[in-house]
C-alpha cells in the first residue's frame, strides 16, 4: 500500500504545484477560475478532495501545511510537510485513495505541462519550481 500511496502523491504533485501556483494559499476556498488553466484547476480538485474527506483535526494540519508551502516557495521543509499530509490522508482513508486514483486515471484529465505551470506563475506573479528529473517540487506564491 505504501508504494501505491507514493505513486499517487508523485502523480498528483504536478497538478498540486500548478494549483498552488495559480491560487496560492487560498486554493481550498477560491472558486475554480475560468482564467486558470485546466492543470491548476485539476490540482485544486485533488487538494479539495483531500481536505473534504479529512477530519477537523486533519483539515487544520493540512491547511497549515498548504499555507506554509504556498507562502514559502524556497522552503523544502514546507513542501515536505505538505507531501506528508497528503500521504497521511491517503494512508488513513481507503475511499479517498480510490477517489484520487480514479481522478488520476481519468483519460480526460488535463495533461501536465511544466510550460502551463510556468505560464500561470508568470501571469499571476507567483513562483513555482518543478524539476521533473529529481522529483523536486517547490510550491508557493511570492
């Protein structure tokens, strides 16, 4: 099961990155933006699914980790804390794990493009770094 969770987190990562780039710390509360590309909106759906299915205590920890990652794009510990919260949620909720796996397996999901993340970042004056080769993801807004 831990391999499955790690794979889901890896697959969701680029979409989460795009969502944080486009929406910043308000990714859970803002309405889907028509001007925001499909990749960022898909990442927002992933994050909202995780948040909705979490307990109140888990929601609070998830929100803190998300806000920290969004506000400090240079802090790899903040990104690691968010990934940990995502893994914890997936580990604790089999239904959530199936929901996220289904979202990621949907052939109609947007195809991730690092160019779309960069365009969102420039268009909204947000910063995001995503290195596909090393798997490093730094989320955040300036």
